[in-house]
C-alpha cells in the first residue's frame, strides 16, 4: 500500500519502551500515540524523566544500546508515493538507511556529538556520501552549500575548521547542517537550543523554520521550554511519567489546556511583562510534590498524587485520552472542570 | 537628603585573564572578561545581572566573592574596599558574602552528609558549639522547606530542587548580608524552578536578604529582581529598574535580547530583532562600542569611542551614544 498525501508522515501508536534497571523495570514510555503530518512540527514538552527523549530514541531505534527495549506499539513512516516503513520491525541494515536519509536527529550538546579529530567539512562529507552516491568533490561542494544555508560566514574556509575552532552556536548549526545534508523527511530535535544563548537560539529557531519551508520536512521538537514550543510547534504533546497527558493544537494547549498538569506547568513559569503589571504576584504558582518513582508508578492517574483536582476515582483506574476539543485530547476524567 | 549608602558599590571593576602566548610572540594577550564595570546594590535589594555566555556576569560574581582577584577597580562592601584585601582579612568578609551555585553539589564531597555540608561554614568561622550548630542545621533545613532528618542523608539522595534548597541553607548558615546567586534555578525543571524562586522570595522577605542574581533567563529575572544590569562582552550596556527595562529598553542590545527571548504565547505578534553573527572574541574586542559589529543602529562614530554609561532618567543608565533611537 502506498501513501497518499493525506496520510501523516509519522504515526506512533501505543508505543511502549522500557529499561531494565537494578531497581526493576522502568516503563519510560508507556502507551504513547501521536501523528506528525508532513511539513508540520510537533512539540513535545515535559520535565526530566517524562519520557520525551526516550520517545525520540525509540523512533530512531537507538534504545537498545542503553539497555532499553521497545515492547509494544507501531512506529510507521509514510513517505509520499512510497510504501509505508514499519520502523519497529525493520532489519538493522535498512534501519541504518532510514537514519540520516529519512530521519535525522540533532542533540542538545553539539560538542559531544561532533568528532573532535575531523574537520567539520569531513564530517558533513561523510554524512552526505553515506547516503548519496556522489564524488568526494561533489560532496564537499554540498557541504559548503549546507554551511552557507545554516548561516556560517565564509563557509569556503570554515569547512576545514575543526569543532573546537567554532563557538557553541556555530557547532549547533554544523550539527543541523549534517542532519539536513540528506534532506530528511523528519527532523528530530532533542533540546537543540537549550545550551545556547537566547540570541543564538533565535537564529537556530529561525533556521529550522526556514529550512522546513524550503524542504518541507516534518519536525519532532523536544524541549522543556514552553516559550520555544509556543514559537515553533503546530501541535503540542505534553508528557508526564511516560505518557502523553495532553495533546492538541498549540493555541488550544496554551489558551485552553484541559489537563491539570499542563495548567500547572503554564502557571509555574514567570510571565513576561509581569513587571508592568502592578497586580502580578511575586509568588509563582507551583505544582506540589514530585514526579512518581518510575519503578512504582501510581495505579490510577499518574498525576493524581500531585493534582489539585484529584478525587478518589482518579486513583482507581488509569484515565484514557478523552477527546476534549478539535484534534485535542487530555488524559483526565475531570477535564470539563479544568481551566487555566 | 542624600541617597542611602549602598551595601555593595563596585567601581571601575576590570578583570583580564592572561592568555598563554605563542612561542616567540612578543605580544601578551588578555581575555577582557570584565572591563570598567560600575554598579551598586542597595541593602535589601535584588539586582539581576543578565547577559549571554562570555558577557562577564559570572566573572563579576566570582570577583566579588574574591574567588578570583580583580585586575583593577574597587569593590566596596559596607564601606570597606575588599578588592585587594589580604587573604587573612578577607576571611571576615567571606562570611558576609555567600554564594549559591547552579549545582551546589558539583564541587562538594559526595561522602559528606548534608548536615556536615551545611555546618561546614559555621565550623570554619567558629560559630557556635557543635550542639548549637546541629540545632542551627535543623532550623536552616526547616527554613528551606526540608525535614530535619535530611541532615543525616547524602547529597545524591536528593533531587535537583532539594539539592538547591540545601545549597541555599548552606549559604545562609553563616548569616550573610549579601548573596551572590549564580544561575541558581537554570538547571531545574520549570515546576521545581518555581518552588525554588518562591523560596528565595520568602527568604528575601523574611531575612531582608540582599541578592545579586546572575541569570540568563530574562523572564525569571523580570519576575524576581528589582533592578537589572545588562552585560555584553565584559561591559555594562544598560541598568534600569525592572519595570522600565522590560517595558522600554533604551539600549540596542537590551532590545535585541528581549525580542529574542521566546514567549509562551503562540499568538504573540512582534518582530524579532535577530542579532546577526556571533559574539566577537573577548581577546580582541571591537574598538569603541563592543556591540557595534552586531548593532543595527551602529554609526561610524561608534568605532571611535567607548560609550560612557550615563544616566538618561533617574536610575536608568545606558552605554550608547545614540539618543535618537528607541
């Protein structure tokens, strides 16, 4: 069966990924589902340990090295006009082709992701030639072109620089150049701007948006920064304790959240402009308590122990994802009463 | 009536780090980390120090703590210039000025119990008897919202937010008059960050703390600080009360910094001013105004003179020669 343009580029259904630890099995991702239509950006937000990075590593099939396994679910990549790719059941050789060719990934720390003994040009050339049949000279031309595209000044000379000769912002742009040199259908960006200064972050976000328009790629953007999500995402998935607790269009998530955790997150960040508002409190709203122990998750709703709206019923059974609006779901039985 | 004497008055503070010269090179090079910085912090005031990597904000904090010695300038704390105080005399001031770090345990002995870590400062300064110190540790743990049993546990048993509470308790143990907080919440998750900010706010109100709050998150600084100092490449660009700085920035760098900060509102309109290029090398900073290579308002004159930090409204200072912008 070939894919039509109406099929989303990426479909994740009922994904479960766990890690064996000395303390027991950690269900890092537990029944996560979402889709990313072609050319759009899904922002995944959540705090440390919510499972957002493991979700992306599962899509790349990179969890085995860390002792993890994908236990259940479907990860399907639908490239227009081509048969759907069942990522979970792909052999390793084909999977290597998918990584880089179809799905590329950029990480938070560009210094550790670049090889310090190779010039940045060599690293881009390697990526290009691994996935495309071109000569070394052609690949070098492509590398220079990519560096120019990501806004590196004087790319003809910079191409021979080594990673340590570049600033953090430039290294991250080089990582993006490597990731994009194969024109992937999906870019997974895991906290790509967290280590960067705001003015450089603004440059990188502009760059991702511009390239998305130019090559029509889809983006899975993982971050804990709600401001960044508001700027870059079309849709947002909020993760808590291994589950998507709310998912919907970016406007709905920010203006009409329907899960108490989303509300708690939005209220706990200082609002820009608070200094011009004499009524603004010097106290922030907080979410009491701490996330649950991953080896001893609550039986019912995982947020219930911290939730201001929790009732006895919340502890009885895990809540399903209720449809709460147009393309908007929330995992909360009291969602009609939830408001910002 | 004259203005009250500030608790901390920094005048012309300069810190240059020598760079290892290349063999046979005649020129000695320096990293110009902090250049001619002057500001003051009043008693009970919370002053934010913002800027990007390499702006010199952390160096200023470390110089005030005398963890590094200034190249030039004065650091007047409560009437005494501590910039060049000998080590022995500095000890007394170490007790008055304490620091809260981004991760308080990154540099501490993981084998020490939390109680020992908090009591360490009191021991060094000879405060109280062992029994009194134990009681004080319990009181401090309660003050920062932890149970007294925490004293018997090890740092690794605590979450990031709890560790930061312990770091704050440790800083408060010697009853300091001044706290330098260097990115105290930037490593924390947002919900934990809110808890720690609220704790700092409570402590500030209860104990009348004076805080120099070093951070790169502009909305956290807007929320928490009374006054804000904006730095770029070792120099102060602008100083203003928070409500003025955020509503009507007068320096091109502040304008760009504020417009670059992502806002948690998908409907926000508003043009983003992207500063092109990267921060120049602090070894060889641009002549004149350090921002001019990236400033959209730069004129030829900007390369000629270092713009002085001048008062443009009460309490509002900027280092920019242009008054026809913003």
